[in-house]
């Protein structure tokens, strides 16, 4: 499995003390380090890339070597170049897997794929989140307790302005009583997409083993089962017979 | 609209004091009375039927005059005659609407239609339930606040062992932190089915205007748009051409 | 019902003889004339708009008076201004209904809403299309024979690169043996979208009464049930309580 | 993988000459032989069972050793004992995979799981069936051409009276112009179910490599990922905390 963890890396580089305490090497490296325990085979590759890198670190060369891309963004969505979004979009349609994390709900790439605003109810009071498994047969929920207890977390609540998901894997509640579709899947073209909301810069959520288990499961689920290919080009060339 | 509200009517007839206080005329008559405000046209008919009636009040003659059937049961599921379940099942497949209420999740007719146990997590501590609208464009959610606040209620939680719903309209949370798919729809044959969990014998939930609004919306949504018909018979008689 | 039928109006204005024979006043006016039989009430308004109009005829003023927009485009997708697409997109998310017709699968607005290429298999040999109802309880299929026989038509076949639809209403076959999801629904934000493929400039499909019945049904289904509103703004202002 | 192929084995044992020519050792043994090429590992077990065996060959002991059950029936559905159907149903809910084949659409077990009649349009003229992949990312469609061409086959057409599938993997057309949802998935409880219609006693469909590939893919998809368990019992015992 060749995994690239992308992070806007702005809270970290702008010196946010809380974030640096939670993630001294950046959220991207924390996630990559956590995933290393799941993907340690000879063929496994874990890369990171950030907004500050040339082409945000998502060159054709990097994407050629990426089976599944993880996307973490928050305050820098508007700074992501449209050409990079176009490129990632084309790759997803051709079969690359994508995990959209937490505040990535507002990222350009997720909005491009959903066609919606992805807005949600929001409040940050450091409340407990309970992440309940709804689809018990789903491979993304394998080996994960229900509920996962996240001791302190930002609240994301319904209405969550997304399309009806292909699959509803997890549903969360918060101490305020809100509910949220916290783990949902989509297919776009030949690509599989998993949005998972638990995870925040202010709370050490990405250090929880259950959360890392979900990410690892999501990566395995989203990985392409065949070489990437362009359906539009294939359709145009197809020489179908008259029956 | 011709509506029949069915109730096992056992808590009431066995003298449960709390239930009699909440529903002195029985849950069925309380629901019918509440619906009367929504269906008061010249063509609207509101009937009730109970387990104690001959054929449980669900004779062919009654079902012939029923567009939508509401089902409330709890401790008497096993006492419902299989012939009556067969009859209701055939009607649903032919297009009659069905609303399954609260503890009706364990009814024979709902199990017959879902193919699952419909088991769920359960606790009764009189907690607050919040009923959040998930599908904001759905006619069943029209005119309903999100969340509906039910001050005291029994907890029903996930895992809820139902098939993936056609539509997820409402999702509830409880003070204990549980979540529950509290309003879901299915189609079986030509019939539309709406399961709605808020409503209990120990709490006066069916007196809440918002809850009655949901039931009225559900009835309108589930009502057949055409005369009932038997697809199996139609398929068998169909004389289709060779192209 | 306030309906606006949009057409790129290029085949017609560029003097395509076959198209002019089928639709002497343009596809938009043919559709509007056909719909006039279904929407002839005092409150019904049928407008047309084309690519050649200022702002393509889709000004804020026109959209303010539009409950459901129909979109027909083919060779001019790239000529549609992005600002107009942005505007229509926002309206759909706020609750305006949208019917995307035939070659509109490749329109900017449909691609924006789906996040996919919407490419498909294609061949034009004037074959018979059979449009089968799959979801018999769906209001869009009400009063429509199954199959609808379109005597001569362009072939659109699978793979059709769209997201999994919310509902699969119609499925077509062609003489070559291809199949196609010819009637599918989506919800995006508060807006309802119906894509319906039968209909072409070279064949007089929009003169068939069954096809017009489907369009009329689709319009009724897609119409907003409440005033348009901006969920993102609502979410931001929402003052939710701590439980 | 431990696979049990069940067949009513009535056409074969009653001396139907065409069936014996296609499947001299019975449909069950032909399928098992075809699958042997896909499941030849040290831990793979391929069993067959028939209606004529004691308890139809589906004893608790056999089911204890079965990860995925394949079901072929046609003229003997009514002869299947209800106790065996109950037993298979409980296993599916606990996580056993199930493949329902061809005329098994009318089997008691599939009707029990769907809640519908599963009736369909039917004609037997030995026509060509084209099996098109609709869900290109689905593991059941991996490595399978689109379309699969079945040279001679019985026609199964819409309306197919099944619940809306969780996933629509394949869609077929026939020479008569009919369409059919020929490969659909469901989840019931913890069990995964795949219905696949191509395959008949009168035509040698189960000898086609592409058809066997689909069955092998279906088995891998439906296999339980965890030990079977009883959700109802788990829910009843669950000791959940008050938040």
C-alpha cells in the first residue's frame, strides 16, 4: 500500500501552541507514524505532503506512487491551487482512494466530489464524542469498539449538507445531544472516498489507537483493486457491436 | 385518506396505571384523536382496531377500506395470529401504506417485511430524546423542528438490526449518549413503510404536536397513489413481445 | 408551478435541418408547449431561456421566479458562463428543482452537482429504446407505461459514470443490447435533481405523450416544498444549547 | 473458505434429459467443480448438499463448517422444510454469507430475507443475455468483462419485485428488449447476500468461466469477516453506561 498523508500544516507552522503540544511534528507526521504500525510490509510506502511544498507536494510523480491519499485541511482551504485540486480529482475518478479527515469537509476537493457545501452545525466545547458503528458488516468498522469514546472533541452536528452517502458506517453523538454522520463513504468514478470526522488539531484524537484502526481500515477499503484508468477515454474508444 | 390505527391494547386492558394516565382511552384512540386534526376532510376516515377484536379488527372488509395502517404493539406480538400477519403482508405488497410505531419494531409484520430481528439496545430511564432531521428534503420531515425534543422517553439505541433503510429521515440521541435511526423508510412490493420510534406507553409522547405532525406526514407519504394490485399475478399474465 | 425550460438552442439557430423539422420553434418551446397541458393553472408559469439571451436568460430575477429548471444542452456546454453555473448551483442547493435532460449529462451544472464526468457509451443508429420502470412506487413513474417505447433514438449505454443514484426510477435497453440508467434522482443540499435521458435533437422524442408525462411528474417531484434557504448561513447562525 | 453448494437436485433426479446433458453430475457438483479452480487452498472446503439428504444436508454440523452457502432451487421450493429455512435464516443473520442463484429468487429463504415475492417477468426462448457491470468498483465485478455474453438463456425481466438493493452490481438485457437487475446485494443482520440470476438448468451457463468468476467473487465478498454472533443476545446483555 502506497499512502500519502496531506496536511495544510498551517496551525503547526504558525506556531499554535496547543497544536504543537498535540502534534509536535505536525498532524501529517503523527498520522503517518500511527499508520506505520498497520502498513509495515516491504511494499508499503508512507509519504507526507503539505501545502508549503512545491505543487503542495502533490505532483504527478507523487500521485503516480499513491494508492490512497489522506486529506487534512482547516484554515487554508482557499490557498490550495485549483490545478492541484483538478489533478487530485482526476486521480480519484481514475481509481485512487481518498480519505477526507475532519475539517477537510470544507476542502475544495471534497466539495468538488460531493457537489454540496458540506456545511454542518459546529461548537467547540471540548465535549465527549461517542462514535457508534451503524454498518456492522462494513470492513471499515472491523475490530473497532462501538462506541469509540473520544474524551474531548469539537462538536460537528447535523444538518450536515452532504449527498446521501453510499454507506453510513459511523454515527456520533456529543454531550450537547447533537448527532452527526461521522463516517460515510462515496464512490466517484472508479475512486472510493471515506469521510471520517473524529480528529482535530486541538485534541490528541489521532493518537487514539481506535481512530488509527479506522483510518487503516479506511485505507484498505479505499485502495484501488486495479490499475487506474480513464473511463471517459475508454467509453469514447469502445467499439460496441449492434445486436 | 382512510387510516386504521391498530393497537394491541394490552397495557391498557390489563390495568397499567401509568399507561391509563397517559392514554385513558388507549394509545390507539389517542393517536386517532391526534390525527383527526390533520385528516378532517369529507373523504377522511379514521378507524381503530385492536388485538381483542375478532380477527384483531383487521378483516378483509376493514383492510379494503384502509389506505394506511398504523401498528402499535409491545408485549403481545406473539399473540397476533399468523393469518392476520399474512393478510396485512399481502396488502402492503399490493400497495397499502404501513407505519410501524415504537416497540412495533419487534412485531411479526415488521420482521416479515424486513427479514431481520430488528433488535436494538434498550434502557428505560426516562431520558430526554432529541429527534434530528437528517433528510431535510423529505416530505415526512416537513414542518417539523430539528430537533424535536421529547422530554422523557425510553432509550432505543444502535445497533439496530434492520436492513439498510431506503431513506434515513430522523436520527435520535439520548442523554446516555446513544444514537438511533429513529425514522426510516422502506418499500416492499408496491407498499411504503415508515418506522418511527418516538412513542411509548409510559410517556405521553403521542400527545406532542410535533410527533403527531410526523405521523400525519408519514401517512401522506405512505398512502398508495394507485389502486392496490398484485404484481405476481400481473407478471404471470403479461404477454411481452419478442423484440 | 413556475417552470423555466433552458436550451442551448444551437442546433436550431445554426440551421440543422433535421432538428428544425423535429422542433421548428426550438426544443425549449416544444418542451414548454408539451408541458402546458400539465401546468395550466392560474399560478402556473412556463418560461424559456437560451444560451443566446443575456446571462443565458438565467438572471437572478428569472431564477427568483423559478421553482423547477429544465436543462437541455449538447454542443455548447463549454459556452455556458461559469457565473451562471455558480448561480444555478447555489439555487439548487437552496432548494430549486432541476431536471437535466439527455445530452445535458455533460453540462457543467450536472458535473458540478455529481462530481463525476458523467461519460457514457454512445452510438447513434436510430434504434428503438425501451424505458422500463424499476421503482414502481415512485411518483415520477406514475401513469407511465412500462416500457415506454421510443421508436428511434440515440443509444446511451453503461458504463454511465455517475454517482450511485439516490433512486433508480427507469432503466433502458437498446436494440444493440446495451442497458442504461435512464431515469435517476439525486438530492444536493435542499434541491432535488432528476436526470432523464430519453430525448434528442434528431428524433421527435419530446413530442411523445409518455415522455412529457415523465417530465411533468419529474417537475412535480423536484419542486421545492418550502421557500429556498441557505443551509450554510443557517448553520453558522444556529445557537444550539449545551445538553 | 468453507463453501456449501445446495441444490434441490430435482430436475436431475427426475430424469430431465436436457439437464442431465448440461450437468451430468447435477448442478451442485458442476458449480462445486467450477469453484474448485478458485478455492484450492489447504483451508478451502467445497461441499454439496441436496433436498434429498437428511435435513436437506443442512444440519447444524454442516452449517458450523460453512462460511458461504450457495442456493439453487426451482421446482421444489415448497418441499424445503421450514425448520431448515429457519436454521439457515438464523445463520445468515449471525454472519454466514449466502449466494442465491437464478430461480432461487422464489426460494423460501430468499423471500424470508427480502420480505417480498421476488416475482419477475419471464419467458424462455433461449435468447442471448448480456450481463453489464453497473458498479465498476465492486469486488464482485472484478476481472469480469462487461458485458458477459450468455449465448442462450431464459429471460428474467423487470418488474422484479425485490427491495431496493444495497448495491446494484449487474444489469442484464435480453434479445426481447427486457432489462433485469441480475446481480444485487443485501445485508441482513451480520450476513451478506448476493443474488445472481444468470444460470439455468436448460443452458450450460455454469460452465462459462466468467459466470464462475462472478460466483467466486461473490463468495469472497459474502464471507464473514468475524466469527458468527447473535446480535439480539448481545444487545440484551449489553451493559451500557449512563452518560
